[in-house]
C-alpha cells in the first residue's frame, strides 16, 4: 500500500455484525481511551459547546467529540493551543477528540476564497487577514491541537442544484454550474484530494499519537466515488471518511450514495460519514456499514428552542407548551427530562431569554442522539430493527438501504 504500513495510533475492532444488513458494532481505541461504534460525535467547534461544561457533555453519554481546525487556527491559534497542551487540556476533556481539517469551512464560510493546487486562500472572519490553508498547514494545526483522530485536507465541492436556490448563501453562490461543469469539478476534486492526502501524510509529525483518516469524494456519481475510493484507500490509514454528502443533496441521494460507497471501504477500518445527523439518515447509514457520525444539529437546534424526541421534533416556544407539566420526552433520562423540568418551565426560559433554556435543551438533544446510538448498538447483533423502530417512532419509514451483507 502507498504511504507506508505498520501500527497506527488508532485501532478498530468489530465486535458484532448484523446478519441481514451491513451494520456492525465495534470499538475504536485511541491514546485518550476507546469509544463504542456506531458512535455519534457532538461538535465542539471552537473547543466548546455553547453553554455546556465538559461534565454536562459527558453526562449525555458522549465518548468522543469533534473540534474544528479552521476555527481554532483563527482563534485562539494553533500555537496557543499547543502552549496549553492541546485541546484535551485546554477544554478539560479527557476522552477522544477528532478534528475536522478546516478545508470545507475555509471554502464555504468566506467570500473571495481562491482554490489552487497549493490550498485554499481565504479571508479570516476574525481580523480580515488573507490566509493560505494548505494540506501541510492543516496538518500542522491539527498536530498542535492534539486530537486523537485528525482528518486529511480535502477538496469538497458542493452538490449541483442550479434550479433550486439554497438557504445557505455561501453554498448557493458556488452552485451555479452546468451538469457537465459540475462533473469536471468533481473529477478535479477527487484527484486533488488524493494528491493532497499524500502531502498530508508527508506532513504528519505525530503519527504515533494521532490517527489520520482519508476522505472519499465524488458527489453522487458512483463511478467517481469508486475512483476516489481506489485512490484514497491505496494509502495505509487507520480509518476512512465519506465526505461531500451533506452539502446540498436530498436525503434520498445521501442514502443511495452512502449505501453504495460504505461497502467499498476497508472492512477492518472505521468508516466515518461526515456531517450527517438526522435520525433516519444515521440509521440508514448504519445499515450500510457506517461507524461514526457528527453533526451540529443537537446543540445548534437546542439553542433555538428545537428539541428532538423519540416521536419527532418539538418546538418549545409554541404556546401549547405554556401549561404543560410534562417533560420534553418521557422516554428520555437526560438532566432536563429526568430532572423534572417541565415543558412549561422550559418555554418560560426561552420566552424570558434565560440562558438555562438553551443549556437544558442542548443537553437533552445530545442525550437523545446518544440514547439512539446506544439502542442501535444493542439491536445490531440480533437484528431487532423492528424493535428499534417501535421504540423510536421517529424512525418509522427509514429506508432499508444496506441490506444484503453478502453483496459487498
């Protein structure tokens, strides 16, 4: 294999497999402990989840969290992170951490970005300075942050939706291309991603302490995805990620793409689906053989008064909750639900603009997803998928993609 071989800082063991789908239960080991898979990783973008302490995050059942290299590079800076001993000591989180490379944020979050073979040049949202984020710089930043799992710097183009304006102005302005132009852009991206991966491996200075994951690109085109898998998986890495499936595609396109791509990845390495976080999407991906997930939805939506429940979404600001003495979700054991905080009280907190409201709802949402993943891990060995849907009505109608494990 390209890129060398041998022991890695991150290991993976499959503990159980589904007989009717490609789902598997496993455990990833890192220098800061292990975590069970399938796993949901809450996002602490800038080494924090707004309004939550590390103890509160841990109380939800989270075993690994995600930081973002782009944000931490800009503020407080990689050198300052290293001064404090890396993110684990800086934010007082002693369990595993994964860092996203920052490439997508550098491309999507600022106007006037410039993509070249060298990297992505962009303007800092902190002070307006022009910055070149290259594969080497991304890896140096992630080495300084000190996460257990770091991601390769990749080229991630958006989905093609020329006929439908996006709610995200950054994505919308970069999406105006013809199908032919878009395919050429995808081909360029997967080849560049492979070249950048080789540079990332060469720049990685802490191989004994951090596991570097490669990223598969190619949009929803199966031929291009297969080409990317061949290029990226030629390198001996401890894990691989499916990127570019949360940048504008429909849920159906996401499910179909993941069902095709996940089985192509090495069976003995963890498979990470980047940025996908709704319950049905997670279960469909697990059935296709995916092991790791991350998304900002639990905390971002929690701060806005939007709660996830086993029966579906709930907006706590709605007037119908004013006199409701019940918990957000009777099935939940989080600090908010198990602690006796009523929907009526939570609505009051949001209407009064009290910070406790977003904190309690964020804790609930994080626990919601950890409970879901715990139940998913429980049903994998004996294929009790119907039991899962009966306990989680929000999942009813989840596409049964990934069935037929022998087809891999």
